[in-house]
């Protein structure tokens, strides 16, 4: 029988003649003290509790050790704390504070290992999954509704809702990990990838749907908009909604659908063509002359009614930016059904359309720091669930950031900074019959930020 020997200490040489030992013998201690903040956030909004109601658990109740709620808490808290893979839980499940956060304070038991968490991800959709041994299944439409509900509940615009919201639409690439289901090559991204469709309102994700690279992401926009806007209209019937996206989503059917909806407008990028360039020929000549004289970039804005020869059934308002940069031209176009003449062409392009770049930053933040690109299970349905795990974890980070209003640093911090400075802190955990005490080091530099957060989370 092979003997397993794990070294429990090591020595560091060269510290003023004194012996310097590092020992791995800290009992009931955690490196993830920020779980306390995540627990308070969950208590306030019940995000994971409501997320768990989107699942059907067909397992025998008498044989269950880890209910779905506990599994989801373990998985999502892990993403928030930086444990992106289920293999990490094979060791992290012994963390004493994680046991408290997942409501398993019985020291005789352990949290779920990688096998149980893996079966959670392989269960698939409740309506289509037929596998006999994959008995935890999700209801996709309910999860998408939950994202919209969380956005509306955390919005500070009052019961009547805001006067106007902007729904940003975009897709991104998620490289595949080997020979997975739905593996297709995408020419633009020059790789084999998935193509998730996202919708954000400001910083908040209201839609996350996994697509494959062999399909146009614009094909799923109308059903997604119907679900998101329909859910919003149930609570905010009078809110004006603007749908915003780049030229990849400028499709005649999407424009016509938006025009048929009450109080729904759109602003989409528009690919340039020969006719459009001819229309702004005068403006391009003027900025080219000005650029030669000044040696700097020059731009001008104009608008006109435009109709394609075949695909559009009616003329639409097109905004053009004629821009000359040193050495090259840079004309740009957008199309909109906003008819307010006080909205000048320059304002519509620079202030309204270009602001969609913030959504691209939010997608990058979720991919880089909340591991939305860790879609490495074999099946599409399992990777769709991982995408939702990442999105729910991102909502936790978003709400922590939102609760830090007034703090010049944390109110604008990225998820990685929030994790590093607020969540990754040492803690000693004492659990008894009557109370649970978590000891945070007195040298912790962000204790005041913790105090402010706990006050806001508990009021």
C-alpha cells in the first residue's frame, strides 16, 4: 500500500539569524473571509434561493446529502472567491467559513466534491433532458426571468420605474476546450468558439444565452427582446425602452419588430456602402480639406432619410459621421427611429450610440474575472448552465459595487479588485451551539469598507 506523506512545514533561510518556519496547521481558519459579505448579500436579496427554484430535483429525498440550494451556493460563492473550476472544490469544501455560508455547520459532514457538482452541471434542461441518472434539471426561461427581475428590484428609480432604459445587445466569443458539442469555427474571431448573446441595462446583465458559431447571433435577438421587454412591461408599463447594438444586429426584421412595439426605439450601427458614401460626399470633402489644413482629425455630422433597395420596406433616419483622420477616412453610420429633433446627429452618435462601449467592458469583466469563458463541459446545456453561474456570480459583484456608493475606489472598482481587497481576507471561524464568531485580522486595511457595507446590507 502506497504511503502518502504531506510536508506540514518548511523553513525560510536568512532572517537575522532567527529560525523562520511556515506551518500548515491553522485549524478552523479560512482565506475567504469575504464570504461573510456574500452571505449578507444573499440574505438581503435571496438571489441563490430564488435561483434554486429554477431547478427540478428528481433525486430520492431520503438519499440526498446536499440539496440543490447548497450546491448552488457552493458553486457561485466559489466563482466570487476566485475558484473557477469544480476541481478546486475538492480541497476548498473543507473551508470552515464556506461550510457556514452553505449552512452546513455539522463538523461530521463535508460539502460536495467535484463529482456531485459535476452532476449538477450535467442535468440539462427540465423540458428536454431524458437521462436517467442526471436528475437535477434546470428551467431555462425561469432563469432568464430571474435576471430581469433582479435588475428591476435593484433599480433605484421608484415603483413607477425609470422614464427610460437602454438595452444593449451584443455577442462575444468563448473559445471551446477541445472537441465539445457545438464546436464550430468562426471566421471573424479566427477560432473554434461558442457565441453567447448578452443583453445589459447599464452594468446589469438581463440576458445570457449560449449560442454556437455556426449561427448568426442576431437570429436570437427578437425572442430574447420579447422575453426581456415583456417582463419589464409587467412592472414598468410606461418606461421608454431603447434597444442599442452594433451593425451586426442591424437586421430588417429586428428594426421592424422594434417599430411595432409601443414605446420601444432603437439605435443600431450600420455598415457603409457605396450609396451611403455618395450621400455624404460633400461632408467628406469638407473634413478632408480641414484635416489637410489643421493636420488633425476633423469630423462632421449629418442626417438623412434612407431606404435600401430591397430589404427595407420604408425609409429610416440615418445619422452619418464624416471623419477624416491623418492618412485615412473613417465614415460611420447609424440608423434610428428616434424622431426627437432636439436629438442632434452629433448627440445621437457620440453620446447615445458610442456609450454602448460600456457593455463591451462589462462582458470582458465577466469573462476575465467571473470566468464566463470557462465553458469546458462536454455538452451545450452544461455550458449554458456555467454561463448562468458566471452571470449570477457577476450580479453579486455588481451589487457589492453598487452598495459601495460614496466610496471613490470601490464604487468604480472592477470585480477583480473587489475580490482581492474585500473578499480575499484571512478569517478564523469559531462555531458553537449558541453562536458563530468570525475573527478578521486587526491589520485588515479595508475594515471600514466592511463596516459600511454591512450597515447598507442589513438595512
